[in-house]
C-alpha cells in the first residue's frame, strides 16, 4: 500500500477516534442529566415514561473484600450463605507459554483448549517528521 494512502487512512482514523471520544463525553453528560431528572435506585432498575420515551435507569453496587480475611471470618458459617467461593480459572498467560515453549505439554492439552484470533488492535500516534 502506498504511503499517501496510509497517511490518509491514519488521519481519518485519528479524526474518527476524536469524534468517538467527544460523542462518548456528550452521551455521558446527557446520562447524568437524565439521572438527575428521572432519578435512580442505588441498586436495581426503574423506568420513567414520557410520551414516546421510556427511560430506564439501573443502579449497581460492586463489592470488594480481602478474600482471605473474609474466608477466615466466615469459615464456621453455613456453606449456603458463606460469601466466599473458590473457582478454577484458566491462565491465558501460562497457556501461551506452554504453546510457545513446551510443545510436549501442549500436545497433551491442545484438544481441550480453543485458540482463536481476537480483534487486532490499532493505535496511531502523530510524530514529528524531520
């Protein structure tokens, strides 16, 4: 691809990114104004209807805790209400390393691991040209 076409695409990409950022900022500002106008629950959703518009706001809370301390404090609680769960998690980092550096292990697990390409990221920065 010729340099001029790459420059045009890069400039268009940067302009689109800027428009996207501005549109996002505008949408978030409008959302804040809407929430002020119609209200919102701390947790859960509520709807307000005005003519043809149905506005739904949904409040959410996140919970963070020291898992080790929480497990210790609730160790003698009934299991059905214990707020700590232990789950298995696949390590992408270790799978990448095994696939790249340890084919003898990879062949043992490859049939149960799905590998597929993700969206290719693009970033463009303007730099000074001499």
